[in-house]
């Protein structure tokens, strides 16, 4: 399996240029805002979203265009804004082991910073007349909000079916990866069929990515490097639990529902729930579904010419489903 470093090597030059352009897009004359955006840049993650944009463009065209940098910046601005807002909504003090914006500068400032990032994305696309890209990313932001609200609505009643679960993760998580691949394709091609195919590719990859995250929550916290059982604490109905509730005995089902509804803050009860899900085959089933979705995604790349970029894109997909954390 390729490492993130090896995958990124295929677009290392493009990523360097992008990082500078992204910094420029965040600049402000307001000292406080400049300080906060500098803090945001410093704590960047693996940067998988811009990698999907650049690798998709290169796999199609053999190179990226100036529009591709706009696409990557627009998506990263929208994504970063959503993370800042999410931390406020979730009252989260940390993200990836470092303090969140709201923990350091309070909720009001964090919300305004998120709004600023969104507005910068809008201005970037409008000022460069990239309305096609704006529609692709705006559609993703809309889907993400709808997915979050759908999940909140269903969590209250605990009646999420497998189909509803897939709707939620398609909107909440996969829509962003779909927009990365669609925007990357759109930046180098006007072929609508190809753009839609790459959008579907990204959507499937995003769904596989989310299922992997859901599987982690039923794993070994020491091995993964972060606490597990959070989905049960937050009453999130993910695929391993949904499968278990649909296939286990009535007694186990009643016990699990009781834990999720009434004892989701008790570590001992959470461990019991995790054990039932694992023993009932919920994790195994979710893993099987993830592999099926990944395979379907990779088939969509068959018509692309062989290249280092295509191989790296395949490597990025394999990484999403084989990562250890």
C-alpha cells in the first residue's frame, strides 16, 4: 500500500503552489483574523482533498491548469469553514490533538471566522468567473448540511435503516470527496459525462472512507490512537450497529437500544455494546460493504489512460480503506 507521502509525491510541485495560493486566499487586513487563519494553516492534516483534486486532473489531462488551483482552494476553504463551524456546534475543544478555534477564541469569533472562509471561497470563484466550480462546491455544502440534519433527526428515533445510513454518509461525507473529483475533472475538461463519472467515483470513495471511520469506532482505542465508542456516546446509528440490530436476537437488540438511549455515557456499558456488535458480525459486515464500494469506485477509473497520476489516485483510494487510523 502506498503511504500518503508516496501518493503526494506525484503532485508535490502542485501541492507547494497550492499551499501558497491557499495562504494568499486567507490573508486579511484584520490582525486577529490573520492570526487565526495562520493558526488554521499550521495545523493542516493530510490534505487528502486537494490531493484528490490534483490527481483527478492529472489522471485525465496529464497536467493541472490554473483553474485546478482555484478548485482546490475553493474546496479547502469550504471544508475548513465547515470544520470550524462543526467544532462550535459540537462544543469540541480539540481537533487532531490540538486546540480548536472556538477553544482558543470562543464561539462567536469561531463562527465569524467560518463565515469569512466561506465568503473567501465565494469571492475566489466569482472573481475568477469559475461559476461551474462554484456550483459543484455549493452543491456539496448543501448536501453536507442536509446529511447532518438527517442524521440528527433519525438519531432521536433510532430508526435508521441501512438505506438511510447510506443516504446520510453520501450527503454528509461523500459529497465533499465527490466535489473534489468533479472539480478536478471540470478544471481540465468540458466533458460532462466524464465529470459526472469522476463525481460518482469520489462519492463512492467518500462512502468507503466514512464506513472505515465507523469501523474504527468499534476497534481498539490504543491501536487506533484515539478513543472508541464515540458514536454510541453520541447515539449515532452507523453500519456496524444497524446490521447488528437487524440480525441479533430480540434480547440483545433490546439491551443495545437501552445502552444507546440510556447508558451512552457509561464506559462499562459502551464496552458491552461494542463487544455485542463485534461478536454479532457488525464490523465484519461493514468491512465487506466498504470493500464492495471501493471496488465499484475503482472500476470507474478503467477508461482512464495508464499513468503515474492514475496509479497514485488508485493508491489514495486503497489508503482510505486500509489506513490504521
